[in-house]
C-alpha cells in the first residue's frame, strides 16, 4: 500500500487549496478514504472521510462548510478541496486507508499565513 499526498504550500487566510492523495497497492474503489491533519504540538485530527464509492462524506465540525472531500476511483486518487482557509488550518495533512491496519501517507504540509 502506498499513499502519496501532494498540494501543500503557503496560502493566505481566506484562500483556497486542493490536496491530492494518489493511492496504489490495493483496490482503491473498495475502501473508504480519510484525510487527517496534525498541527504542531497537537494530536492528529480526523478531517474528512469519504465512502468507497463516494456517496457518503463526513467532516470534522471545524471544517464543515469549508472543506470538501472527493475521490476519483478511475485515478485512484482522493482530494481535499479547502476554501476559506484560516491560520488554524495550518498542519501536516495525511491521507489514510483502513484495511487490516491503518496505512498513512507521509503527509503534505501547508501553512495559512499572511
């Protein structure tokens, strides 16, 4: 299993960014996928989850209405569209799949700052 995130960087408050996670080594379309984040000095937090066929999504209260998780099963990729970004969104974002155990990507960092 390999999960590779991309799309991080520096964004101004109120800006937007889209993260991508390319998956390989398993049958992507059979598994729910999630995005987590971990800010400096804080515990890792579940941000969003999408069901295997994309029909169901769930979000942390802190990102509802601002973030959208989506997936393209033909490309084995899950996305996180983030709008109205706030400084408190600054973190390392990682994608996750739960199979026999949790698998994680290495994460992508982005910073929201003016």
